[in-house]
C-alpha cells in the first residue's frame, strides 16, 4: 500500500498514521479506487487534512495543537500582504496587591481614594489597533487608548520605505536600527499589537506561537460566523488562549491572563548578593535582605494581580496590494490637552 503524502516539517506524526487512514478519510487526497501513487495537493489542503485527521484519531491534544500552530505559522509566511483592524480589551484588578492594600490604609494623595481608583475596583481599558504588513518589508501598526478624561495613549511603529520608526506621546519619533527591533520595542507600548501577527508574518524568532509552552487543543468554538480551533498554553507562567479560524488558519482572537501565577522564584542570599554586585553596589547583610524583600513584594504582587487582555481582530484582508502611501503615519495629534 502506498505511503501517505509527506507534509514536510508539519508531518510530525506521519509514522504513527496507517497508510490507509488518509486514503479512507480524505478521498480528495488519495482516490480509494486507484492503485497509483497519491498526488500531492496544495500545501494548505494537505496540512489541514493532516490536522483534522489527527483531531479525530489521537487523544494527544498537545500533538494536535502543535500541528495546528505549525500550519498557522506557515499560513502567515505565505501571505503577500495582511491588514486588519481590532481592539485590545484589558481588565486589571489591583485591589489585593501589596500596593493596593497599602494605598487604602494611608489614603490616596493624602485623602480618600476615589471611587474609580484602580485600587478600589477593577479597571477596563480598550485600545483600538490597526495592522498593515507588506511582504516586501514595509508595515504600519497603530494603537490608540483613552486613559482617563484628558489623556490618550497612542502611537505608531512603521516603515514606509525610508527606515523603521516609532512614535509615542511625550517622546516624539525615534528611529530603530531595523524592523525586528522596531516591532519588539513597540510590543509593550502597543499592547502586543506589533508582535502577535507581525512576528508570524515576518517569521521573527521567537514568534507569538513558539513562545507559548504546553499548547493543547480544546473543543472548537465560533466567533461571529467563523468556526475556530481553540488552543491554550502558558507564557511566562500565565495562561494564553488562541482562536484560529479554520478556513484559513488565521488568528482571530488571543486572550492573555494577567497575574494569579508566581513565575518569579524567591532569591537566595547568593543570588541577591550577585544582583547587587551586578548593579555596582556592595552587598552587606542589610542590602541582601532588602533585595530579597523587594523580590518577595514582586512575587506577592504577581499573585494578587487579577485580569486579562484580549486581542480581537476584525476586517482581515490578505493578499491585496497595500500602497506605500497608506503606511505613512498621520501627523501627531495636537499636544494641547
């Protein structure tokens, strides 16, 4: 009996699949009426068939999740262009952190805490984002978040053919040495918008899938009218969940848990001593104890913080030419408050 077609680097479980399996379940790949060698279909059809087959054949959801993530990664790498709009909704609760408890005890700014203080109740912030990527290397990612009644956090990282730049409020425009450093430098500022999709599209290392540990598959879910694979794993000890559209293996949603996990170990005396020396200080016993207490405060904070950040992508358009003119950022907003 003929062996099933190879799926290259994604064919991690091929030796475990009987030759008749693909023939029986995927007639579009191999005709059960023919003894001739199976024809090789297009890469995505092949990889998708393998992933779907394994979903129904194997109990090892981690293996299936890795195959799905591999197909997703290859899907982005083969795109000529990508654009989308979206939102990042962040919910954060600091009420039980050491700083939150201390602030309530002493009052805020010498007075009573306001009802809307982040130490009094969870806060929700929404960031509007826009992503435009060209295979030639040019790109633009923008983000805009309303903070309070008078301040807006907005910025842009871009390359419109004249270099890589980042613009953020109160700092102006800075030039980055290259695309990778520009996108990495904007990751925290953009709430991850400059990393999640761009890292997959441009094949950066690590990308937003490879940095997740212990990927596992969950039952499919529907977002709007799109049926999605659902994967989850850990990033720096925090839970991550992904919704990947089945019809084209593009990410529609990513949810990151914030807090509730202790990813920092306690410091030993030796580690504290080395940290102080690395910073140019001297490590007397009291300095070592102070360094250890600072680490414990950070550990308690990470455990006490509760929240999540959800990236939702909409209006996804692929393989449509993006004019360079669309990548040039608009002038910065009026600095007057």
